């Protein structure tokens, strides 16, 4: 196969990363929302950066990724407990001419590099032992692995990630297989 098995956050690490942001501050609320969406929907960093307010339907707990990789749209759902957090953000977010969901304070689009830096910085602050390797893509891997664990359906994972080729998605079966082996060998 040739591809290395992706490293994923365990539940405690993911919770710590989400909780490290203080929602008292606008930037903390924005960052918590972005991290949660990456963990709960498997968004690519560019997709988070490109989200607009009208891509989000709070009542349906749904978002639409417009022109993701390969210029494909896809619809994703997020848990109800994220609904209130996103509603708080929508009330506090700066107005923006282009309707960005996560704009900078000046109203421009948040740069993907800035999101990457935020993920790495706050992973280090939580004390995750392998924080230097944590990136937005780690959050995407974590989402995909957890979805496969919950559903056992690789096609669901493929569709949620927006992967056109199933072989790209098959890497997540290796993570689950490795966990199965460890569990069965008493590890």
C-alpha cells in the first residue's frame, strides 16, 4: 500500500483540544467552532476557511461545503450540541462583506495557514505528547476514523470526506484493523 497509517487524536485529546479555547473571547469561540467542525465534519482546512454564513443551516444542523476538492459540493451534518456554540458565534462574529463564517477581526477570509498555526499552538498548550505532529488534517483523520468505528461503513466515510477514489479512504480501515488486533491480543 505504501501509505503510512494516519495518527488520530483519542477522545481525551480531542476533548482537551476543544476545551482549551475560552469562549469568553471572540477569538476563542471562533477557534472552538472551527476545531469542532473539523473534528465533527472532517473538513479540510481550506474548506473551513472558505465557509460562508449561508452554507450553514443551524435548524437542520447541516452545512454545505461548496466547491470542495475537485470542485464538488457536499452536505454534512453536525451534532446538536454544536448548534448552540455556532449560534453564539453567529451573534458575535464580525460583519463581513463576503459573508465568511469565520472571518478575521477586519472581516477578511481567515487564511488556512493561520488555522494550521492555531491547531498546532493549542495542541501544544493542551500537552498532547505528539502535538508537534497535530494539524488540521489530523482532525480530519480523527473524524474519519471515528465515523468508520461508529458505522463500519467505508462508503459513508468516503462520502463525508468528499473523496472521489475509495482507495484514498481505505487507509482508515488500517487504523481500525490495528486497534482490533491490539484489542484481540489483550493489549
